[in-house]
């Protein structure tokens, strides 16, 4: 059985694709491969998330579970944020590094199981959490994010209603004392919490 994308070293055979997509009104080319999330297209949830974000130029971003890098890379290129991108999956990290270079973006990209190797604090954290990895992982992403945010910074995630948006929303409220639904689109919720103190 092949491991799913939430694995350090996927064992599926390589199957490199070149993906040409328009994100935030700009053209991008991404290399993708088997064993990484949503390799044939940038998944709908990520696109809804991207189109909801309006970040300030020069601010720092942590893209958690970055996959092959479409979110962090397009936000760096179009909105001018400084991205740090992490994923548990080494294959995804190799691709993200190549894709950053390919699209002319400077980013700090490294393998990390959730926040394990992340240092410092950020203005923004975004995640399209790996639902298949289970609720525990999603809730860890939410509950620990507050330790990696600057005061005034925020966490924004995309999650489908049927895949746990209500419990994720409750968890964000519990951790941050606030949560906002920025958008609902085809069952996807974009949820944001701000670190207020």
C-alpha cells in the first residue's frame, strides 16, 4: 500500500508533472509528483483560501503543510510576503524548493512535522490542513499556532464543513478567544483567528 501524502517519505513511484496555473491573476509553473497532495491541479480549497487572503507586503508568513508550494510561492510573488514553508513530506519539500526557484521567489523551505523545527514568530500562518492525517493533527496546527504568531498576527485555515469545520472553528475560538468565518464556498470554510495579546 502506498503511503498517503501525509508521510515523511512517500514510497509511490515518481511521476513528475509540470503544472501551469493562474493564481491571484499571475501565471505560475509548478513541478508536482506522486505522493504529494493534489498533484494534478491546485485544489479548490487552496484556491478559495488564496483568493480570500490580502496580506501586507514585507510581512512574514508561515505556510504550514505547504505541499509543492503553490500558496506560499504565489503569495510571495503577488502580495510580497516573506514566506517560510514547511511540510512533513520530503518529496513535497524538494518540489517546493524547485518551484520557488522556478517562479523567482525567495523562501525558507524545510521539512518539519507541524511546528517541530519551526523557530520564531510570524505575522501570518496559513494552512490547508491534512484532513486525512486526522483531527489530532488539525487541532495541533490550531492550538500550537498561537506560540508562533506575533501579537496582532493571525492564523487562517481552509477546511470543508463535512471534514470538521465546526470542530476546527470551536478549537480556534477556544485557543484564541476569537474566530471569524471569512468566506464560505462550496462547503469550504475559510476561518481566521487573531492573536490579540
